[in-house]
């Protein structure tokens, strides 16, 4: 299995595709078209503070229990982090993740965009909608040949500002694996706990885990992967599959030409506690 990039490095990488199948009515949207920057700052900043993650991608991971199955939703902008305390005049420099792999900065300008209820966000636009207490950020961004994709983003953790990778991992962990499990292949039937924060307890003395979300971008990068580690020297990776409430961890091996990984022995079965 390909070497993992540390979370510190991954804080500069990421992704998004837009397929806005769910429509949120702008019942509490901010009318931005003709207002000056001071009014826009006053109205938008309470709603935009925090780290935001591609909603369609997260929903697909939750449904399929597989980041690999959701990889096509991870094209384009995947996450971004807005710290309103870093406002300079009428703009904020925003760290952005692309394709679950790369990172850059965009400028969020508190100036009216072309669309109703929108601000200028890099080469695109951003708007906010509130529906039944849920805040959705819609980003409209130009891609190939000037085509514009609209993508919905949800907040990763209240209004706390995180690094972009941390916000993505937090929601991936939450919808995919976080919780308590019974480890079945031990006589003691021990309990393993996966935290939303990437901490693990009760599994082979490891302290941390990470789900690989940078998939199908390199050789032998074709299986869902989870990595356990304490430090750079003590780590172990498995491919994983969910079967209803059972998490199965497999060894892997390369195929004949080392272009793909294939599943090998089933090493662990963990059953989620009710």
C-alpha cells in the first residue's frame, strides 16, 4: 500500500464536485446585490465562520461506506476554512482543498457577485442559505472551458476554524467509522473505540487512525484503506470493507505488475455496538 501522507501535510490538500441534487431554499439568504461592503461583512461573517466540506461527497461516503465509491464526487473544490478574525479591509484569504489532493488560497471578497445573495470568491462566487437552522454554503466555481459547477458545503464542526484537511477527516470519520466495536477475533472479545478526532482505543496498542481519501490518483491506490499508527515507525495499514454493522480489515498484496492492490487475508472483524 502506498505510503500515507501525514495529516500535517494533508492539511494542504483536497476536493469537490458539484451535483446539487438537494435543493435548499434561500429562506434566510442574505440579499447582497446592492449593499456596501460594511453591511455585507456584518451580515455574512456570522454565517461563514468555520471550516466547510463538500456535502455531496460526505453524503456519498455515508451512503456507500466507501471513500473509493465516492471518489468521483471528490473532483474540484473539497473544503475550505474561513477565519473571519483574519479580515483585512473587505476580504479574507481562504485556504482551499482541491480533489482531496492539492491545496491553494483564494480571496473571499465582501463584494456583491453576479448571482443574488452572493459574494466574490476567487474566480467564482459564494452564497449562503439557512433552512430550518441548517446553514449551507453554495459555491459556484468555473472549471474546464468556463463551465461553472455549483457545490454545497456543510460546516465541519460548529463555528470552530480548522485546517481544511482536519475538517474533511472529521466528517469522514463521523459518517464512516466513529463509534464502539466488538473485536471478534480475540478470546476476550475486546472493545475498540474510533473517535471522530482520529483517535483509536483498544486496537493493537495503536493510538491514531486515518482513512485514506486520496484514492485512484496513483498506482496501487485502488482499495479503501485505513492506517493505524503511533508514530512514523509504528504503523499498520489495512484495506477495509463494511458488511452491514461489521467492519472487516484485510491485508493486501500487489498484483503481478504492481499496478493494483488485491485483497489478501481477512485479519480482523469488528462489529459495531448497538
